[in-house]
C-alpha cells in the first residue's frame, strides 16, 4: 500500500494530539527553493487541500508544482471551505489517514468525511453581521448591547447561544473523555480564561491554545473572535471510519475511488456509459 502524501496549500497544519503524521506544506508565496524541496519529498500520488477563500492563488502555485513534477506523480485537488483554524486541523487529520489510504483518489474522496469529524465553534462579541449560522433577529439586536457574548457553531446543528443567559454556558459535547481534544485560537475582550470556557463547552476535553491564523476573526465577520475546533484523538479509529467508502477501480487510471469523477484522472464512468448509449 502506498503512503499517500497530503499537501497543505496555503494552510499551516495544526499540532494535534494523537496525530503525529504531518502534511507537506506549500505556502502560496513559496520561493523556488521551497518548491524544489517539496518536489524531492514527493515520491508518489498526493492529495492537495486548498482553502476555498484563496483558491485562485493556491491553484496557481499548485499548477507550478505540477509543471515541475513533469508527470512523475499525480495530484488530486480538494478545496475546503472550512475556517482557517479548522482547515489547519483538517490537513493534519488527512495526513494521519494518508498511510492507510489505498489511493490518493480515495483519500481525496474521504476529505468531506474528515471535515465531518471536526466540530467547529466560536465565541464572538456579537452576531450582527454573522451569516452562518443564521442568528435570530433578537440575537442580532442584543449584539448591540454592551457586554454581549455569543457561542456559535454552524454544524451539525446550528447554534447561536448567548453566554450571558441565565441557563449558564451552553455545551456542544456532554463527556469528551480522552477521545476528543480541542485546538483554539484568538481572543475576545472580556473573556479572561477562554480555555476554561471552552473546556466546559466541549464536555471537559483538553483545550490547547495556539496562535491565531490570519483571517480568523474576519471569517466570523467580527473584529475579535475565539475559534475552537474539536477533533478525534484516536487516529486509527478515525481512519477506519472515513475510509469505509464503497470503492471501485477507476476504468481509466485503475486507482480505487468512491466518488465521480475520479479525483486523480477526472474520468467519470457514468458519463462515459451515457455517451456510449447515445452513440448506439
């Protein structure tokens, strides 16, 4: 089985508990020397994960890399619309799965499942301009009051909850144990101990605070934000979950894949069959 590499394009990978494998990194403004080092580290097919918010410069940099490889290996492209901190966790999780993936195409198909392994939340000073999750009209109005603080989470169930309410701190996980950990970044004026707050929100999970990636607060349409990402710490169990896809060899390139078209060669067997039927 090949060891499929993950290339984080314009995404700095986070350090996560239980996930020692690191992705290769390709900064969007990488100099030529860094590109040459990356080429030397690539010995087989790979999966590149790109931030949707910077997709055009990321694609340009990746196309330069592909040209330099001169067909030596293939790269499957995946873009993620996750926030900067969540994307930094995603590329680390993908690197954990890479050694067990039967092909780069199947690993690329598993990226949406890896995104679902993450639970993203944020503490915000207001939700007046927040678009996702969509706050109620009353929550938007209360954002104008001094001292307003909110916990928001877009998925799996949209949450917009005041941290000043009488019901106490809302929780997103009941009992995390050691199966879940949290990486957090950012700051909000008036939140003196974000680690303690987030540990309560995520059911007692360990919270590691890191430097905020660029664009963190802007993602939530505020000037200050604390973002937190909960992730599974058992890499082996996670790998079994996300690679449990119904896969078949691609008729064109022969690589196992689950989604259409094939992430490596672009072949769509259903479209090819339709064309054959039309021709007949």
